[in-house]
């Protein structure tokens, strides 16, 4: 009975409102609004046509900006395009590297390890999240609106071909499930744009052994890590656009099943321990 009530019922929605123990995490609130240096990590595989627009369309904000392009074994000369863009924009701090492994998660971790900025940002190279919106993420973190800023694509109307219907349903499901898992309201777990202070990422990195290296995409790894550290997760609503170059590299069924398995694994580690 102890296991049934304390491990199962106490973690179920609605029933958990009957718990006799409530925990509140209190933190000091700072509103200095000092400027911070920023590193924008752009993982890219077969995104040659989007590389220059990443630079051209990103507004100037923060104390300084560093762009780190991480190329992921492309077949369309994406790496060569990165080098070309670096050379024709000498006024920009641009770094180009090839990822050490496979998958977006590995590319992001490689980029974060090489970053020098106080604030770390992920911008998907397909530019379906418009680079013009990045400053909103920066301001939210700078103004202490949250400690982990996550993009949300599921509020504003989307371009017609921006997200397939099954992907939309899956995003809705994961939003509800993650709100239950993390204990924080979350609509869009799979938006690629995520922003946090480097010091908090280092803490997530140091505690990664708790979940293990189980996420090839990187989204769940960061969200679970942030929740484990009790970071306040705040969502920024964005207008999701159709890609102008290339095609999606997501397999709905293969990757969807993998995301479900990762979610169940995390539920066991976070709720039913």
C-alpha cells in the first residue's frame, strides 16, 4: 500500500493535489538588467542555403555576439558555405566546426563546449524559428523572466507547410505529458530554440549522469536537466515559418517512438523513483 500511494497515486494528475507535503523552491530575484555576452550555436546538416541568412537576419543585441556553426556530416557543401560566410563577414565573431559525433544533441554539446558567451542560444539552421525573434529570448533571460527560455510554436498561426498534422498532435501530447513530468506548464517541448546561462548549462552538464546520454536530439536532455535543477522554465511564443531551403530531417514514426521511450524513461527517473 505504501508503494501504491506514495509512488503511484501521489504522482498522478489531480490526485497529487491531495498530497500532505508541498515543496516550494524560493530564489532571490535580480532585476539589474546588465548586458551579457551571447553565443548562438547553429547545428546544421544539409542547410547550405540558410547559413548566410542566419548572419544577415540576426539583430545585434547583448554585450557581444559569437556565432558557432556546427556542421553535421552534410552532403551539400554546408561546411564550405560556413567557411565562405565566415570570410565575407569579418566584422562578425564566427566560428566553424564539425561535430564529433552524430545527431543534433551532440552538435549542440560540441558548440556549447566551445562557447565563450555568458548566455547560450540554440538556433536551428532551417530558420523555421526566425532569427529576428532571438532578441526576445535574450531579454526574457536578462530581465529574469525565467532561467531556462524555451520557444513555443503552437500559439500563433503557422505557415501552411511549416508543421505536418501528426507532428502537431505529437507536440501537443508531449506538452501535456511534460507539464506533468516537470511540474511546470509547458506547451512545446520540441521547439529547437532554447536559451540559458552558461553557468546553468554547466550544472546540467555536471548532473547529466543522472539521466545518462539518452537523447540524440538534445531537447529532452536540456529540459529534464533544467527541471532537475529547479530552474524556472519560461516559454516565448514565436511565429513558426516554413523552411525556405532543404527538407525536414525528422522521421515522424521512427523519431516519434524514440521520443516516447525517452519520455517514459524520464518519468521513471523523475516521478516513480
